[in-house]
């Protein structure tokens, strides 16, 4: 199952609302997770099951979607949110990640 | 505190072999499925494979890119995960992460699985 993430990068300002999308090559129900990765660090889980916020993750992060189209939204971008974000499908026994979206400071 | 510490990375020639280890602590290792994920320099994340737990007979899954060359195993008595890599290629050069899988029951009586703990990674370089 291929996961196509868009955009591959974006520039935004602190306080902006940001949306990253992920499209699956086939229907995958709600089997999508989202991770944040900062430079030189391991990824960190943000959202599981398409829309469930992982404990300790700020409520400005939200996930939605089912079937083939999914999105991660940051309601008000904060300085610490500048990072690369990855979607991941867990529907099949062989998991795959999207190619990543780098969120940069405008 | 959950900790995953990878080791065993290094420089290896194409066609060679290497064994990575991951030492787990701070949780009941035997309860969890465990995965390996890798990241080539400057690139995105690539899922490598999984070993399930004893109730699931320690079954494994692999990405197509490594199937037949890599073997994942675990030793629950040592709280350790392993990745045996053989017939290594230049494209296997990456930072290799050990990850813990957690699961949560969803609203439709099916489980959501996710990687809720990651090590800091160990670097494998395949080059002559």
C-alpha cells in the first residue's frame, strides 16, 4: 500500500493553521498514524487510528479521514512544531510511511 | 521509563553481514510486538520489519526491500531484539531504529497499532 503525502514541504508562520494530507493507494479504513520528527531525533507519535491524539501531545494537533484520504492539522503553529511529519499506514501486514512533509518557518 | 538502546552498527562492505541489537528496559518486553525502522541519510522513514510476541508464535514480517536478506528475532529472557542483516547493499546504508508497538482497541472492535517508543538508532554504512 503506497502512501502519498502532500505537500513535500511548506513554509508557514507562527500562528498559522497548517494541513498535511496523505492519500492511500487503496482503502485502509482508519489505519493511519502520524509522527513528528525533529532534526537529529527519533520520530514521535502524534496521532494513531487516524484521529486519536496520543497522550501528552498538544491539542492543537488533530487528525481526520478514513478510507483513502487523511489529514493532519495543526490549528495554530508554534515554534516547536517546525519539523518533518510522516503518515504511516498500518492496514496491511507490511507497513509503509509517506515520504514526509517538512514544515519550515516563513 | 521506557528505553530502547540500539547497538551493533558500523561500516561493512557490500555483500557483508551485520547484526544489530536493541536492549529494552522499563516495560514488559515480552508483551509487545517490536519493529525495526530505518532512515537513509537525508531521506524519509522506511519500515523494515516486525517480530510478534510469544502468543503470536514470534511470527515475522518484512518489507519487500529486505525480505530474504534480513532476519528479525528476539530473546525475551534478555529483553533484546535483533536484526540480522546479510547480503548488504549500498542502499541499506541508514540509521536503524528499534521501535515498540502498542495497541489500543478502536470503536469498531478492531485494534489500532502504533509505534509509541523509539530508540535513538544505530548507523549502518555499506561501502567498500
